[in-house]
C-alpha cells in the first residue's frame, strides 16, 4: 500500500510521509479540478467544506490521506476563517503525491504542470515565487529544512534574469526552462538533502554563498514558519501527522525503509 517505496537518500520527512499515503498525482489533479469547479473564480479561496466534499468525490480514503490533507489545510488557514488560497494549497500538496524515488526534476515538472491552469506552458515571476514559497511552506511544516522568504525571492529573480538573458523577446517563462534552473539550484538541493551550498574563493579570501549572507538556516523550525505564514511550526507537526499515517497497514518493506528514514539524524548546520 501507499506510494511505491524507493530509496530516500535525502532523508526527507515529507518523502517518508508520502510513502504512507495512497494519495497520488491523479488524486491531486482531480482534487484541483473539482475544487475549481466548486469555487467562485473571482474569489480564489478554498473552504474546508469544499475540500472535504472534493476528497469524497475523488475517493481519497479517510485514513490517513484525508486526515493528513486536512491537517495541512489547517496549517494554511492562518486566520482561522475556514478558507485558504486555492492554488498555493494544491501546489503544496504536490510533494505528498509523488513517488519517493522520483527525481527532483520530475517532481518540479508535475508542480508546474499542476499550477499551469491556462495550459500555456509558461509562468510569470510572481507565480514562480508563489510556487516555490508554497512548496517551502509544506516541507517546513512537516519538519524538513527550509529557505527564508528573501532567499526564495532571490532564487526566483535569478531564474527570471537568467531566462530573460537567453530568451529576451519571450513574453513569459517557459516551464521547462524554469525547471532546468530550479532543479540545479544548490540552495534548494541543500534543503532536500542532495547537495550543500557552494563556497567560492576570490583573491585568496573565502567568499560565502548568498545563502550564508542572507543568514540561511538549514533546520530552524520556528523562524521559518513564523516568517512565511505567521504560524510557528516544529517537528512535532511531522510526528503527529506521521502517527496518523502509521495507523494504516503497510507492507513490511515499506515500513522498514521508512522507519529507517524517519530515524536518520538531521545533518549538522554549516
């Protein structure tokens, strides 16, 4: 049961949690489509009532999938008024719908495809920032690493400038061009456990990366979520959500792989 278990070299809690769920890309797309049909296009917010109805429509099981998704909804509902921004919420669900052994590039392709409601194959700089921030919010809530908002903004702006240099007359940013840049961004790869931030040397002196200049913190649970949404997050969120997921029967191989992953120590901050 659950998404097919694969080797999780990054040790990400989000990836480990995804393997406990049957929630997949098909469910994610169907949820988005159902929510769009039931939501006023002039007010792009998702109510908890609509979400629960959509979960029932697409056949997402009550445990653990629906409970985990509703927990994430509560996390997004900063004001407690029972509504969250629709597309950022569904973008934030994407990491839980992907296979644990998928490449980061493959996950990004799905994310941008899901967010491309007009089917243009393009996004703008503001949409890119929202997408990256939405993904950042979800994984930080579940206890993984994060990037501060100003770093996400810098990454998005650098990607825009890089694409504009190579395609100066383009009216938008092609999704594939953005994926190629973001998939190679060392600051993001560091957060997902694939590479550490680079250091360069200039004139014999050590020059720190932008991440360090911007007070990059690899695993500061509290400051990340407070800054991005106003809600404090800790790794207890992951433990609570994972406890719900673990109530669902799994095959032995999935259990052993993911138990080993969840117990892996976090890398030390550098």
